[in-house]
C-alpha cells in the first residue's frame, strides 16, 4: 500500500474526500487528513508519503507551497492539486512545481478514481525502477536459469536485496 495524505481547509469537503472511495481498493492507505498546508508540510518533513491530494488555497501554506516543498525535498512524492479556481497562473505554477495532476472542483467521482489509478501506476512504476526489480537484474537470473555456478551467499544476498520470498533450499532451480 502506498501512503496518502489529504490537505483541505473546507472541513465538509475534507470529510467527503476521506470517504469518497475505499482508498485501499486503489492501493493507498489514507494515513492523515490536514485542514491546513503548514501541518501537512510538517508531516511530510517527518514522514514518507507517496501521494498528496491538496486544495490549492488554504490558510498558512497553500497547496502550491506543499508542491514546492515536495518538488525541492521529496521528488518521488506525487502531488495532486484540487482547485475551484480556473486561473492560468495557478496551473502554470503547478506545472513549475511538478504537480502530478490538477483537478478542478467540483469534480466527478470518476475523475477522482481515474486520478487515483493513474497516480498508483506512476508511483508503482517509479518504485519498481528504483528498487532493483528482477527485470533490472536479468544477468543474475540468467546465470541461475542456465545453471551457472553462483555462490550460495551471493544468491541469498541477492534474494534479500530484491525482497523476494524464496527459500533456496526448497526451490530446485536455485540449489
């Protein structure tokens, strides 16, 4: 599950956003709700977050302030901006701060769920590319499959590094 936080200063909308979907069905764990941007930024400073959904205008720090902080300090985190404002300047600043998506309020549930799917795919692809997935370690797996001798300690280390659930003593291909 990827970690999600939501920042929205309108209490009623914040409550609706927290219940609009079952976030677990989309691969997200809704970890925190914030009614202002400053609290959200403080949380982000101390915790890893994969996706932030934020209103653009809030007291204290705005959604654009959150996006700027994330862009400068947590580049793997995705930010989605919700806005009731259709001003070009907001969109331009969002792009400048690498905002992942920009949704105009009011929005349809289908738009919201589509954004969640798109965000999940982007985060998942990014984590796979950065994790040393089996696809990036083709040489290691080719050596195993073609019967090349690999020291048992190297196999154990590689399995642990890739976070694979394999018992080399129960898998005849690896012993």
